[in-house]
C-alpha cells in the first residue's frame, strides 16, 4: 500500500501526534456496514485502548485494541458483520485489519466518534441526509472525503460517494489516476473499504489546481 507521506507537506491535514488517525470512509446498512479509519501521520500509532461509538458518545463503547499498531498510511475497518465474511464479500487481503460484530450500529442519521486510550475525542463525523439536506445517504454506497480539507472537520457536506468521486461523477479523477476508485462487493454495494490513497506529488499538484487532494482507488 502506498503511504501518505509524500504530499503531507503540501496539504494540511489536522493532527498533532496521536490525532492522525481519522475517519476516511463509512457506509451504513443493515447488511454489513463499516467504518474505515486511516493513519494520516508519518509515525505508527498504537490503538490499544482506543474505542468507537455512535451518537451516544460514550468512550470505551466498542474496543478497538485489536488493531494494535497502525502504520503510516494504513487503513483499518470495523463492521457490524462478522469480520471474515466482510473480508470475503469485498475480496480484501488478510493484511487489512478488520474488527467485526460491533453492536452500536449506525443509522441513517447518526454519528461516528473515535476516542483514544485516554477517552479523548480524536475524530467525529455527524451525518444524515435528513439532518443535513444535500448531503449523501450512504446506504449501500461508501462515503469518502472530497478533499483533505474535509477530513477531521465534521462537515458531511464535504463528503461524496466513492463511486462518484473517481468514477465519472461530479469529480472524475480517472484521467489523472487511470483507475476507478471504487469497487462492488458480492452484495452489490459500492465502496473502497480498506484503502486510502494519496496521489504522488506530480498528480497532487494537478489536483491542487482543482482544489482536490484526495483520491481513493483499489490496487
């Protein structure tokens, strides 16, 4: 997997050390939904003692310790379903860390909260197409940030569908990157769980002119 170091000096991503784990994709549904977290920093982060919760906002609600050390550029996943069934559905390699069977599942209008081992809030994304008119509804479609500026600021209006961002929708990156940035699982859902890519410096410069700095694509 490419790492996220080369363009961090060009694009400001929020984050002191320890705050570099961010929400980078989510999909809700009653068939295995997921949330993706990515280490956007340049040092490994130990997620032992970290936790996730929805809009109840309770640190420690769902333990993320099983992720252990998360390398720079590495994406990790939680899912409502069984971890290995989720992996098989999306054809994800064994190298991608997945924690399954969380019970504080997401709704149509809900919230994703990420806490560190001290119980401090590291990232939050409040979403819902009914609560925020014009925002995306991520039922069966992964939602991704449209730029680095969208990461860590809790503004769902700066997020779009994975299949639109790089598949010929309002922001078509395929001409620059030569690949579609999403794929379809065995249930017909679209997204890019487990992967968060940052362009090389040359491609990033092209995207900067258009006000973009995020791309997600499958290897």
